[in-house]
């Protein structure tokens, strides 16, 4: 499944992160307006400079208790000079938000552009796979040599 762009916000650099969370303040968002590139366009575009942005996706995720999803950057996003950190999510995610980094001087993003891919895993299957992997390659004991 792909995730598509609904809104893009600039990051207001006033976030705070402390030890216990009592003084935590998330970074703010400044809405960016998309603009029509050509009169015949049905969808608008954002012109993004080299920076970091919050992207809100059109889709929501509602995962079962035994599911985990990996959200990774779309290949075309990477080749165009942008990326977001891959992340694992569980449960209900609404809205799906990504922290997009633009590493080129300018990246033009169209409304509804595919920005990310979702890979779905069953947690029970991952546990079985890990157990099977451990059985195939038993851990070797390491002894220190003393002189």
C-alpha cells in the first residue's frame, strides 16, 4: 500500500524535549499553500526548499493487535532528493504523519503524490522467523584469553 500527500507544513522550530516530559513541546506547524502550476492541472504543487517538513497523508492505518507496519520512503521520493525516516507503527494511526527531509535545492511535490510505502507484518510470523533463525545459527561462546 502507498501513502499519499494530503498537506505539507513547514516546521516551526520551537520544539522542546526534556528528561521527564513535563516541559515537552512538539515543534509547531506552519501550513504551506499548494499552488496551481498550469491552468489545466487538477491538482496543486508545493515547491519545497532544502529543509524539513511535516507531511500529512490522506490514508489512515488501523492495524490488528498482531500486526505491525513498516512505513518506508517511496523509491521515487529518494531518487528526487527527499526522504523520511522509516518507522514502525501499531494500532490506529490517524493521521499518518511523516517528517520529510528535502536534501536537494528544491523538490516539487504534487497533491496526492505517492511518498511512502507500507509493509505489513504479523508479529507472530516474525517471532517464528526469529526462532527459526536462532536454531539454524547457534550462538558461539566467546572466551577471553588471559595471559
